[in-house]
C-alpha cells in the first residue's frame, strides 16, 4: 500500500522545522501501514501518543520562529495548531473496536488533510519570513530589496517614474524660478527707471526755482520775479506728478525702502509752499534760500543713488549709475547757477560764494570723469556730440569769467538773468541726455523682462510637454508590464480552481514576461494532457482504501455509483451522456408511435462575467438555482440535462413548436425574475433559448439539436434574454 511521500516543495528552508514535518508524516505513514496489518488498538494509541507529543513540540518551535510575523498570521497559526492537536485527541474516541480498520482510515485521512493543508497554507509562508530575517543580517542592499518587495509593482513603477522625473522637475523649477525672478526684477527696474525719470524732472525744476529765487533775492531785475512765478507752477506740477507716481508705482516689498524714503521727501516738499511766501517778502537771505532748496534736491539725488544701487543688485546695467551721476552733475550745475546768479545780481562775489564756486567747478569735473567710466564708447561719443554745442561754450565762457572776477573781488558787469538763461540751457542739455539714458535703460529692462518671460513660458509649456510625454510613455510601459502579470495571476488562480481554460494572450513577447507566459502555457497544457489521458478520477491512497472497503461491504452500493455516473453532481439533472441516451430512446419511441418531439437548448447569458466577478463558487450556486427554475417550469415527462458548463438541453415529448415556445418563454421569464443571494451580493442573470422540432423523416435527434443550436446563437446575436425558433424548413432555406 502506497504511503505519503515527502515532497521537497513542502520545505520552508529551516532544517529543524522541515525535519519535524518529515517526522509527523512518518508517524502518519505508520498509521497507514497499520490499516493493512489487522491493526491492534494499543499500537494505534502508541502512534497517536507519539504524534501528539511531536505536534506539541512542533507548535512551540513554529510559534517561536514566527515571532516577527503579523498578529493575524500568528493567530491563524495558533488556531491550526490547536485544531491538529484536538483532532489527535478526538481520534482516540473515533476508533471503533468492531471496525478498527475503517475508523482508522477516517482518522488517518482527517489528520493527513489537516497536516498537509497546514504545511501548504500556513507553514510555507514562513519561508518568506525567514528570508526577510536573513536579509536583515546581511547587506543594506539585500535588506532594501526585501523592503521594496512589499511595494506593489504598479506603485513601484510609479515611484520609479517620479524619481526619474524629479531631477528634471527640479531643474525646470529652478529655471522657472530664475526666469520669473528675472522678469520680476526687470519689471522692478523698469518701474524704478520711470520713477528715476520723475525724480530727475522734479530735481531739475527745483534747481531752476532755486536759481531764480537766488536771483530774485539779490537783484532788482523784475524778470526774476516773473520767471520765478512761472517756475513755481512747473515745480508744483512736477511735485504733483511725483506724488502720483509714488502712489501708482506702489513701491512696496523689495522696493519698500525706496518708497518710504520717497514718502518722506514728499512730506518735506509739501512744506515748501510756506517757505516761498518768505522768499517773496524777502524774509530770508539768499544763502538760506540756497540751503533750503539744496537740501530738498540733495534728498532727491540721494534717492536716485539708492535706486541705482538697488537696480544694480536686481541686474540693471551700469547706465543706472551713470544716470545717478548725471543727475548729481546737473545738481552741481544748478548750484553753480544759483551761486553765480546771486553774485551777478549783487554785482560782486563774497568770499564764501567764491570758495563755493571753486568747489562746485571741481566737483563737476570729478563727476564728468566718473560719468565717462560708466559709459560705453558709443554712448560717450553720443554724449560728446550732445554736449558740444554753442550753449555749453557760452556757459563755459561765463563760468570762467565768474571764476576770474571772483578771485580778484572785482565788479561784475554781466547781467544776472543772462547768466541764468545760459546756465539753464546747459543744465537742460544735461537733463535731456539724462532722459535719453532713462529711456535706454527702460528699453534694456523691457527686453530682459521679455526674454525672462519667454524662457519662463518655454520652460512651463516645453517642460510640461516633456513631463507629459515621459509620463505617458512610462505609464504605457508600466501597463505593458502590469497586464501580463495580472493575467498570469488570474491564470494561476484558474488552475488552482481546476479551470484550465484560461489563456494568456502575451506569449509572443520577447522578454522575461513572455518566457513566464510560455511557461504557464506549457504547464496548462501538461495538466490538460494529464486529465485527458487519465482514466477515471484519481483518488488518494486513503480514499482508494475507503472505496475498496465500501465495495467489499456492499455490492448494492455499486449500483448507486452507476446511477450517480448519469447525474450532474452540481445541478442534480442528468449529464450529457445520459441525455443523449434518453434522446435516442425518445426518437425511437416517436418513430414507432408518431407524434411531436421538440428540443430546447438553453444557455445562461454572460455567465463568465459572473465567475470573474463573484468567483466560481458563486457561479456554481447560480447554475443550481437556474436548473431548479427550469425544472419547475417543465412537465414531469419532459427531460432536462446539463450538456455543458452553463448550457442545458430539454426534450419535450408530444409538444409542437408553438407549445414549446410558450414553455420556453415561461422559463425565460422565471430566470429573468430570479434573484440569487451570494454573501452580501444579489446576482441577476438571464437566459437565451433556441427551439427546434423533429421533422418527419428524421430518425435521430442530432439534426434537431443542430437547428436548436443555431436558433440559440441567433438569440445571442439579437441581444440575449430571448427565445428563437428554427424549423426544419428554415434550415433547408438557409
């Protein structure tokens, strides 16, 4: 008698546990040996005692080894250990003295099933746990590999794509940030350039008012008074535009310091109106007037210096510094105009005025040299061309004259207002070039802002398109890997459920997954070949013994097996072989006695979806309820058989096609209204039915079944859940 053989596929990789499993199987094999040896009860109990002691020790060893497993795993492990030990204890009470051999078969079969199922379902999972514990004691790389194995393949591919794209996204983000920052800074510089233009205009008007005020206070020439009134209007207009510019530009955030300083300048400017009244009533000295205006203009020029420094930090060109120097240069010229206007109006220079004139002349020379250092050669040539005009020559002549007279305390013979106009023309030239510099600065910054904006938008759309393309390709690559793996998983589950019909459509792949699919297909075909070439159902050695004992005890039971061979074990109706046998008998009866015989072929619609969605046990439950509903709709003399997976056939003796159609419609309605409860789900199915009647001259059931089969397929093609009839005449016409 065959014993249970140890299979190395049951090994979990731990020598102690594998050895204990072999010892447990060896003890069960001793029980199997006793079955054929006219067993003695004392021998059986000794073996059971050894088995119980070994099972207890084995349970402790397994639970010690699985200390790091999940609580659910350990709880299931303890439950199975307790069940096995309890089965050994119960086995003693199940042994019957009058039939020790038969009861020993029951006991041994139960223990074998419990042990083998426990090793396969529970203990083999310990192998992965042992591998993980071993990896922890090895290199970091091996440990990480085991950790990553806990991540799903799809999630791992997604992480790989994200990690691959991360450097690109960071680089693109840096470019976008720098571009956006550059555009923002260029925008700030453009705003500051416009603001600097407004400062220069206001300083220019205040310089003229300062010079006219000096001339008015030292000269009786009414031209100064008239010009001063007109100039104050210009100064007020520029001051109003300056204030509006501050409010419109919203100099906040990075420009907050400049905005605060500009606001303080405005406050001081607003106090200028009261001071002008003192000038008109000659309540201030020329020097006081000069100092007051100079203080205001100095604040404005300091503001331009701060703008130049900030702009240089924000990427502005050196023209900003040149612009600030040019404003300072104009201010020195304005001071010179005011000092000389006062001296010419008085008719002579005081010693402080002369020293101040010399200092201003020297400062202008210094500023001119500094101004040159911040200009390119083309810009310097433009300045030389702009500045080399007759007005500057006239100014230079009068300025030299003032220096000459001032050094000797001589009388001045030049009209004060004439000097003022000549000096003003020269300052206007400086102011005009300063405005040109501002325009050039604004153009440069606008180009820089446009370039930065273009880089930003290119990075956004180009980088976004690149990320989308890479992500799409990576997604399709992940999908090409995921689908075969899911199919392999489904195929293996089907084989486990003894369904060998599942095929995987990826065998033509030229990679490792293709090799896996081919290996699965080879395995599937071997199983099919083994099933086809094996005669009869393969039973284990204990089951064979059971049937051998049963056949010895009762020959009558052989007849019962014969009857069961004609019954479909799932639905309880006859199987295909028995159905065809009875159909042959019905045709023979019809040929002897005449009459009608109609065939129905019935097929459950979309039954594969039921199996795929709810599982094969649920599909079996559906077939049971469907067969019961069909039987309820048929007469007692009608014959129903299951001829395929979800396909049934019915013979309706003494029934024409019209009556058969009514019966089929009754079946279809009953199935449509059927509700099958599976767990928490409620399953609804429909059925398609094909009908054909045996026609005169036919002496076999096959032609009618072929017509009914075509009618069934017509019902499927027309939308399912319906009844179709195909007569012999229609078949001949087709």
